[in-house]
C-alpha cells in the first residue's frame, strides 16, 4: 500500500518532492497510525462487500472499517456477521489481493473472539477491531477479548476505540472519564492504533446536527470535547495517541446559507475552476476547511462515510515543501542545543526546542503522505487523484 498509489508514476514524480512510502499491514504501529488517512466505513451487510473493498483499494483507500454497529439495524447483526465472514473468506481465497487495512466495528466484546474463530485462516486479512462507546468500564472487556483473540489466532490485531459516550461530553464527568480512558488504553498501548472521535453521537446528546457549511469546530460543545481529548490523550510527550478527525456527513448541498469557503485564486492559478465548483456543489468546501482545522487541532486522519471524501483528506495530509524544509532545519543534529533560526522561506521564525515535536510529527506525516514539490498545492493533488 501507499498513498496516491493509484496515480501513474510519472504523475507522482511531477507532484512530489518526496513520494509517499510503501507500507503493509505488518509495518510498525507508529507508521500505520499516521498512515490511516481517510478511514472509509462500510456496512458489513453489503452483498458486494468483497468487490467493494477491492474497488476502494484501487481508488486509493488504505483503511476501511466494516461496520456491525450503528450503520446497520439491530435485527441485521446476525446477517451482517454471516456476510462479513463469507465475503472475507472469499477475498482470502483470491490470489494475493491488494487490500487496505481492514477493521471490524463490533457491538459487544463477545463478537471479537467469535468472528476471529469463524473467519479461520481469513483472519489474516484483518488488522483489528473498532471498539464503540469506549470508556474505562466498557472498554476493558473489549481490550481483553481482543488480546485473547490475538493469542488464539496468532495474528497481530489492533484496537481503535471510539470516544463517543455521553460521560465524555458532560462537563461534570469529562475529566474523570478521560482519565479512565487513558488508564485503559495505556495498559494496552502497543495494541491501540488510534483513538477515533464519534462527533455524531456527541451532537445527538443535545439534539444537534451541524450544517454542511459549518465544521465540528463551529459547534462549541463539540469543539470543547475535541480540545480536551487532545489535551489529555494526544500529547506529544510520548504518552499520547493518534487521534483521528470526526466524520463529515454530507455528499451534496441543495441550498446553502453562507458563501462558499474555498478561495478562487488557487483554482484560477492552475485552471481548475470547474473542480472548485464541483467541490462546492458536493459540500467539499466545508470538508476541506474541517480537515484543515483537524490538523491545526492535533488530529490526523478522518472517519469517512463516502468515497468522495477520501481524496480531500489525503490531499490535505500531504506535507508542503515549506513545512518539510522547516521540519528538516529544526531537526538537524547541530541544532540539538536549541536556538532560533530564520526559515529557508524567509517568512517565519523556527524556534528549535518549542517546534521540535511539531517537526517530528511533520516528518512522520511526510513519510506516509509524501512531500509536495515547491510549486504544487492541494488543488493539483486533488485534480490528479480524481478518476478520469
């Protein structure tokens, strides 16, 4: 797997100063957690699930969640499990399929060992499980079940807890809940690949739903939770975890109240006015803004429920040449003593010690998403990745 692997090599050479690295499901956890990108959710009940997985992989998806929880009706869970096992078994019998990282979102801990047992040899296609409504009390049994299933199958299986419970949202219980979540995931640190935010559930607790021209950060009660999650669980001091961005719910806008948020100039410069209009029509201007705010607030990757959301997440995850230049300068061995230096672009101050953690994270992102050439912006990356 590699990000932008669906693009022709000669096009990648034009776009990238440093191309995205290749990785597999067996790569180190630190690399995989940064490489998740746009994690595409799909109901496990889909009859064409196996073909869907292959199709999305060919379009650049590198991580998928096959969902047995909120995306399907309660009555459909047994059929969803059966379909999941059948389709993954089918995939496992095909000759060396190119697959994304695959995770199953379960409802209860008992599903984990049961599905692993029923999958048999096909469990080799799984990278792990998504654990819903995670708190210390509810998450412990999930993590123990995952540990047991890993031992029984001989397969490394990661956990991706979803932080979405009301206790996390309510001010009077938030800190205590976050402290409990940290204790639970810290005990299984090697197994927890990333923490996912369930913003739709946060909103439901107050009867809220953000409009397509607003981001999660415009809903103040949601923004406050994201800030506290990053504060306590996403620290850059070695104790933190990768925290992924919330889902974007919209595909197309029929009518909008506010002006589009995409500036015209980047599209005019590369003669991509039609692309800008298409993005606006499909509510992508709000998505692009939210992705940018995700990054500014310490989140990496994003939950996605529509294939059209994948490329924007990946295009905005590519490290710019300027960011790469700054990060390299900050991390030069001779800078270990600290100090301040003018950036190579002569437009900012790089202070070595305060910016070191940022630089380290930036170079990790550069490894998995690549570094754009000096004259390449997100518009060119978007345009190049669109199907013909």
